[in-house]
């Protein structure tokens, strides 16, 4: 009997030991948490409703709108985690789950090329194939699309048929693109490539167009657009002179005071660059823009009032910087000081004669724009030769010597007003005759309360072109021409609306 009891006790103790060992093994495995996120491999955008499953099997879940998922209470083990969504290549990531810890995985799903279809070939809409007379500012328009709503990127390839130079412009999403300052009288070829970043790039057919021929516009002027001064050329042979105009400078730069030289067929002008004002040149069609000045910018009283001039034959440019006058080559070389004031006043304007390369006319003024002196200087000696205006109150300017330096055209505010706004009230045009040494007012139909400003001789010197504007600060200027007649009042002819700073060479 005792022997049986002893055997039973041994069996009981053994079972307890086995049970204890079994409990320890289960506690060692335990449970953890698996979290993760699913995004596209292209732009890391979250993907929702992605099926998440594991091997060995556990709970199956789906990602939320943020592309995230969580599997709680997953047994500790090594898993292969699977992410599956229609239209994408199924992806796998390894994960190790440890008790009471959180493991994280990230999936970047790749669109299945077998499912995703190529984008549509772009249809070129504007300019139409074979179009002629296209403006140098071209708005390209095409149509395209994606069957699978992919984000599309476009490349506009534009080739100059004369030089064979090719420009490529990258556009994302939009199906329009605007270029400016294309060469005139030139054939261009363009093509659109469409890229959905999944399939091979799809190229459109090639289309061509021709820009307008270089117009023989006789006038230059400035118009305010987009908060900038923009230079135009125009002619008055059409019923509406504005119809023949050609924009020469960008809407995104402040460019003004154009001066054409017929000897070199170039236009010089002023442009604001990083807070400074510099001299530039360009072709008559607005191409081949080059900066002339660098270390010594154009400067002085009110940049909008400053003027420069071409020297004889277009060989040099004369420009002011405070109380100094400089000469510089059109290519930017050979800068030198040629005249300097001795009274501390600023040089604001300069004009040169076509047939006398030693004579220039200069306007100086104080820091408020007043105390004006207009006089001529011999460059060879540096001496003043004639004084046209001095000891007169009020504003004056707009100097333009005629070809043989026998007359000087200028404007003067006969109200004699001097004020902090540099506002002019009755500016009138005058011609100074160097033989008689007298100034005569130009007879015109200008009304009280109007200003005539920035006069320029016509090529024949039988007429002038100028800006006329009412004397209130917000008034919009227009450009007029006027035949010169000393005996009768002549009615001015309107040439260009909403324009100023004319030039007629």
C-alpha cells in the first residue's frame, strides 16, 4: 500500500513540473503590435484601402485615408507583411514582433505597368501648324490627358529654324506656356512630350509657325504695364497707330528711355537691375539685349528724369552719374569721365549733335530738381560755350540738339512752381536758336493744365514728337506729333495712347 502511494506522489510531482515548464514557454512568446503606412513610390502620397496581411497569418486590416494601419495583439514572431492594392505591384516587408513592443513597416507601392496606360498624345492647338505673322510673344496651347488620372509633366521643345538652336521648357500640369522675345521673320518648330513618370514618354507631332517680319517702325516709346515701364516700337501708317506697335522688352523688367541710332541700327535704353539703373542695348526687334554699364551705374536726381545720348555715328554713349558725365563704348568697354560739375549739382540730361562730335548740351539741377542750368560744352576743352537757360525757377529738361547744332529743343514749366513732389503745372516746348541766342515758344494747341514734355526732333527736323499729359499726378500720358510753324497755332496729332518718353530717329 505504501508503495502505491509513493508512486502516485512521484507522478503528481512530475506533472506539476511539466505544467510549470509549459507555462514558462507560453509567457516567453507573448504579443506585440504592428503599425505601418503605405505611400506611392512617385510622390509619397498616402494610399487608402490597401489590404494588409501577414505570413504566418494574423489579422487582415486595411489602410485608412492617411495610408496608415495597425494590427494589435499579434503574437511575437518573424513575419512577412504583404500590402496589396489593385493597380499596384504587391509589396512585401519583413517585421519582427516582440512582446509588448511596437514594430513599424513602410510600403512604397509601384504602379503596375501592366495596368497603367500611357498618357494621351498631345494635340497642338496654337499656334496652328503653318501659321504666319505670329507675334514674338507666343502663347502655346495644347491638349492632352491621362486615362489613369496620373500627374502629367510636359516638355515644350522649341527650335529656331534659322539657327537650329533648341530651347526646352518644362511644364507640370498646365497645357499652356508663354514665351517672349522670339526672333522676328523666323520659322519655328515645336513639339510637346508628355510624361506620366510610369510609361515611356509620348511625343506629339511637330508643328511650325513663322513670326512677323521685322517692321520698319519709326517711333519708340514707353508704356506702363504690370508695374513696370515697357518699351515699344510703333508706326503711324495705320488708322490706329497702336495697331502697328511691337513690344520690345519684357513685362517683368523695368525698361525705359529708349534711344535709337540709325548708324548702328541699335536701341540703347535704361533698365533697373538689382536696385541700380544701367545702360543696355538691343536690336531693333528687341533681341540680343546686352548690358553696357556695370561698375558705374546711371544715377542722379529722379531716375525717371535722367537722359543719355548716343555720340556721333553711334560710336559711344554719354551718360550721367550724379555730377559726372561718362563716355562708354556700346560693348561696355572704354568707360571714361568726360565732364564734371564744379558746383555740386547733378547732371540729369545730355544731348549730342549728329554733325558736331565735339559739342554736347547738358542740363544740371540741384538735389530737388531745381536750380536748372542748360548749356553747351566743348568736349575738347571742357569749356562752356553757350548758356541756354539759368536763373529761372521751376523744372526744365527734354534736351535735343538738332543735327548741325544750330537749335536746341527743350521744355520748361512756365508756372515757375517748385514743390516737394516735383510736380509741373504748365510745361511748354521751346526752341533755342544758337545764332540769335534766343528761345522761342513752340506754338501749339496745348491747354492750360496740360504739360508738354520730352520733345524730340523728327528726322527732317520739320516736326517734333512729345508727351502731353494733364498736370495731375495720376494723369495718363499720350504721345503727339506737331509740325513747326512760327506764324500759326498748329493742332497736335495724336500718335500713341497711354505712352510717354518718345523717340523718333
